[in-house]
């Protein structure tokens, strides 16, 4: 089987007067399961990020805002991939040396990874990397067997107990790794969020005064982050309402299913990043508030 190649992948761009939306779903838009998500921000001018290779990890890199270049090196030749659109991303297979450079002001880099962090997975010495590349058999090949992806395995239902109240929506402070070359926040599925990450999507180009959301989910858990700018999330369980302000890229809000949520008050240049427990399924959405109230009533009857 041939090793996957580095390539630019165009993502869905759902245009909307309230702001555009792009989706990254594991196995569909990218050829691996999402085990880890991190984003890099506050990168000073002239600084680079990366400068290493992975033995096992595959990556998908998106410029959520601003622009930067990714230089990919296979040990013999280099190629530069400019990233400057939210609906394009770069797939980097394992075994490639990559460096992120030429960050514009206010750049925001989103990186999805196929593995959790493992220091032994890194090759950080370029001379060692070149020796490693001379023997291709040493570079693991990481094909994805779609029949065995974890999204098809039983889910820990204790972790995914449905929310019944706005008090079940948790505001969480995330890890923030300070670095002179730019800050980084990361999340693992089933660790920093209490669910598997099967889908990532984000809103951008949001006009002032517009609202997003205004729906509920039957099964899907969501974790919302203001990756850039700020906005308010209004939560509603059918009886009580609660508003949560998101205005830092290292804070996030867990919204379990069974909660009506809408986003409003977006500041200029805001980006709403959402990690979701399920792939897209229109049947999982409740888009009418009246239908939501009826759904809540039926759920309560089922629990009596």
C-alpha cells in the first residue's frame, strides 16, 4: 500500500448571511480519527513553530485566521504550502519534517492529530531525521481501517449522560502552554472533554449583530471555544436560562444534549470553534423551539 502524501484538502464551506461555517469530520474530510486537538495563537512576528517530525502522528493544519506557511520536508526536498483560508487545510502524514513559519498578525492555527501526545513520537534533530529517512522501512505506515474506527465502538454512556438542566453545562479552563514563539492550548477526547471527538466545526466571517445556533441536539455533545474574539452563549433547558460569556481561547463550554443553545454578541473577527461527539446527522437536530419544548416533555415522561 502506498504511503499517503502531503496535500491541501478543501473543506466544506457553508455560506450563511449570519457567518460562514466549515466542518472537519474524521474519516470523511480527513483520513484519520481525531484523538487530539490543539490551536496556536499569539505568535510574535518572525517566529516559527514546529521544526520536527512524527514517527506515528498524522496531522491536519488549518489557518482559522490570518495566514502562515507550512514547510514540509521529506529529507531530500522541501515544499512550502501557504495556508490563508479557513476552508482549506493541509494533511501531513507521519514521517515528514514540518515547520510553520511566516505567521501574519493575529494568526490562529488549528491542528488535528491522530494520536495523543507521546514524547517518543517526536524526531527533533534534523540530522537524525535524515538518517531515519534513508531507511523507509523504519517509518511506520499508518493506514486507517474504516471498519475499526472508534466512532463505531460502544461509548461510555456514564460520560455521555444527557444534560437535563442548564446547570449541567460546564465552563472549563483549558491548558495554556506559554511559549515565546506563541501560546498553545490542547485537548484530548475523553480527557479534557467527556466524549470522543468525531467532528470539529467553526463559525467565522460573522457580521456584527448576527446570532448563530438556536437549536438543540438529541445525542450530540458539544464543546465551544472562542478561539478568537468573544461571544455569549445563551442556554435554555425549557424552564431556566443561563448566559455564558466566552472571550478567551483557553476557556470552553461543554453543552450536553437536551439543551437549547444560541450564540450572540459576536465581537469583530470572532471565531467559534466547536468540538462535537457525533458526526453530522440532521435527525439529531431540534430546530424549532416548540418542538424542543415537546421533546423535553416527552423525555421527562420517559423518566417518570
